[in-house]
């Protein structure tokens, strides 16, 4: 665990065009572990709701007896939420606007999920 | 769900639905129960209320001793299978306390998120207090006479 490395990773994620915020959350308790976000983004609320989403997705896959999800991509009309699993119970989450470079963001998140270890 | 004040019902029902909490207890800061949900006979409401109020009073005093002027927002007890969220909040009826028990289907984050909404909704839903009529010295004797007459009959 290296919080300084985590902050660097989060800063790089928020550097992607259209990204509003990046967080490392604990899926077990829905709390923010580390964050870098634009002012106005309710990161604690994002962490709570993203954790609830991730937990339900994991349970859903378990019920279907398929592999546990390692990433989650939620697309909305005004933006997107991407989450990538780190070592349990950590997940790296990015909140992006409608104009975000989602392809690059996905690749970055996958790379940085490894940094959490 | 059982409530003493009917206007608490809707905000509490929404909070329970959104947060997926198992048990909830709303009480005054002195431990008088206003509403409860999920408590069965095996979990004594009165004991939980008085213990919850005691814990919060202790943390408030601890905050005072530590000169934490804003106090502590909430107390969370996290167990293996369930957790307890205990928090005070201001209402037009004074400071109230909520004790929430949640399982793995919820989380501290979710309870925190929807609890903030619950407190806001409760404050908005509270009906205006009916002002207590002052008993003036000049009217006191007449009111006493009227009361005695009503009780014992006019002579």
C-alpha cells in the first residue's frame, strides 16, 4: 500500500479529457479511500453508490455462477462511471462527462488497478 | 414500523428502502422513542434507545473534552455481519438521535448518504410547533376558579 503512488495514479486518471473525478473506494463499506476530483463532485456519495453497484454486480455474477466482474462500465446520458477492481475490497472508480475519452480511460484504469496492490 | 409522530413515517420509510437498513430507531436525545422499525421482542427497544443515547452523550462529552467544537458526526460500530450507525441530528423539535443497524446488503457509505437526506426530509416534514399559551398573573385566579368550578361544580 502506497498512498503517494495512489494519488499519482488518480491525478493521471483525472488528467484524461472529460474526467470529473477519480476515486479509490472500499466496496465493503462504501467509503472513499483516496480521491482526486473537481470541486462540486460529491465523492462520498459516488463512493457509497458505486460500492453498492459493484457489490450487487458481484452478487449477480455469483448467482449466475459466472466469473466475478473485474470492471464495471455504467453509461448515462450525461456521462459515465467506470470502476475497475483492485485487491479486495478496493476498486478504482472514475466519473466522466459525456465528452470523455472512454477508451483511454478504461486502459488507464486497468493499468492503475494494479498499482493498488 | 411504529411511529409516535406520523410525519416521521414517510421520511423513515424512504430511508429504510434506500439504505437497506435492517433496524432503525429514532429517539430524542434523552432516549424517548419516536419511531422504530424492525425491532422484535428479542431486541429490546427501550434498552437500545437508552444505550444509544448514552453512547452519543459520551461521545459528545469526549468531543467537548478534546475541544472538537463541531463534535463528532456519527459513531459507527462495524461488526463481521452487521454494523451500527448512531448519529444525532437537529429537528424543529430539538436534537434527535437515530440508531441504525445494517447488514452486508448495505454499507456505512450508503447509510451515511441516505441518513443525510433523511435528516433533511424530517426537518422539512416537521409541522410547526403549537405555541404554549402563557398563563398571565391577572388571568391566573380566574382560570383557577373556572377549572375548580368545572371540577367540583358551581356553588
